[in-house]
């Protein structure tokens, strides 16, 4: 394949920390445990590790065994002593254009107050706390407060509906749910507290609900259960000791869409996770001490956890949270914010870039954008046209495009450029130093360069998810059974002759709709609740802006005939159970679903037909 490569500019190279990426790959490959150990040494710990990796019980690997620490020690505590105390840690811009700032010292106080508040509600180490908040400062504060006392946070994306939130609560059994009265987007309010009320109805585990009165609207508060966030934190002390935890103690459980009809909870831990997000963040974004970093990802997704909140704070830079959407009230809102706060690093998703590209270059050109130094992309393959637009129109050919391939499962970047590497539009380039990947066929044999196959990771890595909450066996079977000793990413990929990897999309039934990870099985489960539906299969179709959209093939029960009314009913069902992101664009009524001899629905057959492709082109993994 002939692709133009883009070399870093002389000016960029001159100021870059890592000038010779190839030397770093080599050094890490020589002794990858030593490499990760040196990354860990950049952090503060309560007690050092006895062993870097315990691989005695694969696939349940342990990193930095015996160490004590806490991610908050590095995200906040150390900045209070190292000169960063009065630096802005968190910048927040509201939907309507107001802003709030928290220095590291102020963030510490806010986190301590809430941590003490959590303790006063009986939350202890190991307890789960569900968080159902929009992109507001309290979301970051809540995460950090949980982490500080060793409680495990579980964030549910604010765009998810009551049914999804309830399923999450049933799985993780949190004592506390933190939510807000209403969210605001595009100038419109949408209520969240009533959704939270519906989600917990009849569930005994949730003893309290903490409500952030963000939109200042009246919401019913249940006596004895519901507490106003400020009523609780305002009376608490701004000092709280950070709990020294075991390196393998869980930090969070995150909603993870896969092929099961119910979401699973990915468990991530304090030790290895902080090491890898810290190292990748610093190297991949070539971070400088006074950087303003903006990741547009919502805290409800893994990117929000790793690179909107934790990693920038660990690096001691300023992270920007934005409540609104990038094209409201005008299509240049995103560019206006970059100039307003002098953002140096922008990290966003291809779906958003395609949308902004469609608004026209004039909106970008109205703004100087000269503070930008690096541009990142995440969540789905970036098509070369969007890549080039990002590079030329937004970055004015000055800023490397950092296409980051990783997953909720991996916790941190895996295949991603070091910014001085020559870049190829559409390729996430090479595995990060200390990460090892291959493209294999169905038997696990390496395919030739230039051929498509399954992407596997061949050695454990520090930030890897440790398991599925309450489903260890399923974790092992999903990722490690097919090729023992190797992690199956469930992505299709190709490696070219230069050793660059091209992630080409999912090999299973997981969709990426506007960058949001949604399992077809979850949408099918919601559709099947419609009284007229007998059977349903959902597939993904390429979509110009969203990357992918969902189409449902529905078999109706006897006596029902497909109509707009039923389609509307089905869409309503999806919206109310899962939320608007999962709503199918198309519904087609058919008489029978294609099935194999075991009665398993063959979505691939539907997909091949729909896209006019040969079956072999669709089948990669079964
Ligand atoms: C896809 C998001 C191509 C991939 C961090 C993966 C990508 C899934 C890229 C994980 C990229 C993510 N290029 N595809 N740069 N980044 N993906 O768990 O299919 O929401 O398996 O994590 O997104 O999605 P998740």
C-alpha cells in the first residue's frame, strides 16, 4: 500500500522530549519489565513493590506486587508539595459559556470534603459508589474522593437511560449513587434525578443518593435517603488522609459493552493503571508543565477516566472539562474554546471531526488556534480524509496527529505514535514501548504483513483490566481462551511492511456509534421488550458522520404487520431503556432471521447482504 508519510516539522522536533522514537522501542523491547519499572519510579508510592509482574496465574496478572499507594497521591497530593499547588488543575466551561477553576490546592480541598462526606455516610474501602453525572467538576471530584478512601467508583454515562443505570446498580450493588438534578446541553435541560429515582426503585443496596443541585431546579428528594451534595460537603473538613492501598486494589469498575445482552463491569486497579496512563500521557502528547489539555471525552467512558481526569492531573497540567457540545450555539464553539483557554493539546473523536468538517472550514479559520501543539484522536478508525483535514485545517500542518488505539479493557493507549514518528493517515502506527502486538489468523498464526487478521496483544501490560466484576470465567473465555497466553482484542487489523498497524474495526458484534461503544445484543434486548417483536438482529452499517449506525432486522409476532407506528414504538423502547445513542437509524421487517445449525443468529449474513459484500469479507471472527 502506498501512503504518504508525514514527518514532524523541524520546529516540533526541536522542542520534542523524545527525538528518537526507534531507540525507545528498542530499549523497551530489550527488557520490558525494566521499562515499566522505570515508568513506575516516576510516581510516588507509599511502599515500593517486591516484584514488577506476577504472571503465575494467567490471565490474572498482577503488577507492582506488594506496593502500596493510591492514584490520588499522584493526581493531587504530590502537587501540593512540588510547586503546582496554585496552578489550575481543573478548568470547566459550562454549556452557556461560564467557567469555573480549581487550583490543585482547591481541588484537594473539594476532594477531601467529599471524601469525608462519603465516610460520614458509611462508605468504606472496597464499597462501590455509582456516579451518574454529566461532564461537571463534581464528576471529577467524586471519582477522586472515592479513590482517595479506597471506594470503587462506577460511572454510568449520563446519556444512558434508567434501565441501563438500574442494570448497573444491580450488578455492582453500590451503597451510594451520586447524581444531579438535571443536565444541560444545547441550552436545554434534561432531568437526571427522576431517572436515577426510577433506576433504584425497589433496590435495597442503595442507601443514599447524593444530589448535585447543578441546574438549580426543584427535584423531589426522598427523606432519609437523598442528600443535597452541598449540604453534605460544606460542613466537612477540607483535610483527609489518602488511604494507602494495595497496588492491586480496585480503583473503578466501568460499564463495558460486549456481545452479552447485559453490560459487564471491567475492573481496573490503582497500581499498574496509574503507571501506564502516566507514561503514555507524557510521551504520546509530549506534555510540557504548563500545558492546557482538552479531552472532549465524557467521564462516563474510559477515555474520560484515563485521559480527561486521571492522567492530566497526575502530570500536573491543566485539564479542561466542557459541559456542552462542540457546535453549539455556533459551529465554531470548539475553536472558540481553544483560543479562549489557549489549549495546547486537543484530544477528540473522528465522529466529531467529521461533523465539524461538514460545517465548513470558515468556522475554523475565524480563530487563530496558535496555542495548539498536538492533536489526538480516539475511539474509532480515523478515515484519511478526516485525518488530513485535522492536520491541515485545524493544525495548519504544525501539529502531529496522534491516533490512539486502545480499549476499555486495555485502560491506556496501546498502539499509538510517539509524536516524532513519521505518521500515516489512518494508522495508529506502532505499539507503544513495552507493548507487543501481532496480527494473527484463526489458528493464531501470524499473518503476512499487508494481510488482515485479528489483533492480539502478546504480553501483559500494566493497565490491563484485571477481570469482569463477578464474571471471572467470562473474562478469561472472552479474551484469553482462543489464543492462550495472548489477549484477543476483538479488532480486525493489518500490519504493513514498515511495522505500522491499521485498526480496521471490530471483529465481533460491538458497534461504535459516534464513538460510543454499544453492543448489538444490548440493543436487541431492548427491542425484544416491544410487545409486537418476536425476534430481532441488529447490525452496524457505515455512516458518514457517526462512523457506524445501527440497523435492526425485526421478525414480528403473528398478527402484527410492520408499520411506522411499530417502528416508532421500537425506537421509543430503545430510547427509554438505553438512551438516545443506541437508537437504530433503520428498521426492516423480515419473515425469518438467518441462523446456523445451532440456532445462532448469523448477523454476518444480514450484514453481507445489506452492504452488498461477500460473506468472507464480513466474517473474521466467529
Ligand atoms: C475502537 C475506546 C481504530 C476499536 C478507547 C476498539 C479504534 C474499540 C481506535 C474500543 C483507533 C478505539 N482506531 N479503532 N484509534 N480507538 N478504537 O472500549 O474497535 O470504548 O476495540 O475504548 O474502539 O472502544 P472503547
